[in-house]
C-alpha cells in the first residue's frame, strides 16, 4: 500500500520517509514516528494501518542525519550497540525540523495528528509541546519522562504506557499524570513495546488493540471531526 518518498526539511536536509494513502478522500493526516530501528517492518505496517483506516500517513526517517537510510529488523543486543552510538549524537532540536517536514507532507489531507513508539513516543510529546501545525498527539511508551515532563503540550494529547515496563517506572508515569492533568495518560498490562508484533517477548495483542483503538478514536475526533 505504501511508498518510499523523500522529504525536505526547513534547513534543506533531504530525508527518507514512508507514505501511505487511503482509498478515496482522507479524513486527515497522521505522522508516525519510528522506534530506534528506523522505518522497519513494524513502522511501515503502522503507516499502512492508518491508511486502511482513512488517513494519509507519513513516517519520516528520524536517524537519517546520523546514518542515511538506516533501518533494521534486528532486535538483538548487537543492534543496541549501534543504536546507543547514534543516540549519543542525536539532536532533538534538529530532529523537529524532520518532524515538521512530515507534518507538512501529511497536511495535504487536512488536520494532522502525530503518534510514535518508544523513541517516537518521546518525540511525539516534544512535537506536541511545539505545536508545529499539529491538531492532536497520541504517543506510546516514550522513555525518559524526566526529560520532557516540563514541556507542556499545546494540542490535545494522550499517552500509552505498559505497567511492566522496567525502563519507564510507573512512578514516572504517575508524575506525568499529576503534572499534566490536561493529558489523557493510560497504562496497560504489558511491557515496553507492547504494540510491536515483531518482538514476541514484548508484544501484548490485547493491550495493543485497546491502545490502538483509543488512538484511532482520538484522531477521528480531533482530525476528522
């Protein structure tokens, strides 16, 4: 269903992206922010899924400034060594240029929402705090809550966390809830990455279905309503 495209950020950088369009007139646009494995099988499936549900979806390659064309379906420890090296050089401020380029591409369909998983969940919150032309945000298990808890969303937002996620303690999730009562923050019976079917040890189908249904309803309300 989807296709590989290029986006051009405001600073002139050209990055890869994956785009999928629905049949007929789209209800709105959705930007999908990757996990740390790039535009891999899972992320492309998410983009395709939004298209099947009536949205024009675009996923920018967020690590292209570090390793052009990077993506991987390897969830093993050896890949984490590579990822760790890239994250040491990752610049969140510059990355928002790439997010904004994806928002612009999705905006041809109307109002735009953003979602993301793991690393992408954190980027989702950061983007929601800047606005960037967004109308809604729904992030999944964004780690490093203390690094973005002080950023106040300026668009409607919901977040989804697993109650067994050792990397995101529930006390941090509760602190985020207390600091931002305007946000809808949900917890599910599951580990980190509970929506990634490509990681059987983490995947929780029931939790993912519940969270994904909430995201779809949220976007239908704020983008298509």
